[in-house]
C-alpha cells in the first residue's frame, strides 16, 4: 500500500476520485456490487504503474468517463 499512498499524493482528491470512478466503472464492472468500493479500487490502482494511472486520468478527462 505504500505505492498507493505515494501515487495518491500526486493527485488532488478530486482527481483521485475520477481515477477511482474509471477503475470502478471499467475495471470492476463484473465485480459483485458489494466489492466495488474505494478501498478495492485503490488496491487495483496500487498495482498499476504510475504511467498507467496517468493515462487512466488523461483518458477519463478526455473522453468524459469521469462525468458518468
């Protein structure tokens, strides 16, 4: 989880919530609804490289995924 803390420190809380939303709606869409939580999304994000998280955020903003 230390990588998660380091990565989340780069983003504002608003940006971090957009990244979480993308992970929840795209990466966790087949998960049972009870498991789609911020904590579970953070675990998935922590497993990603910093570059991947940056790309996720850019795509979320560019294509409006975070506005769903």
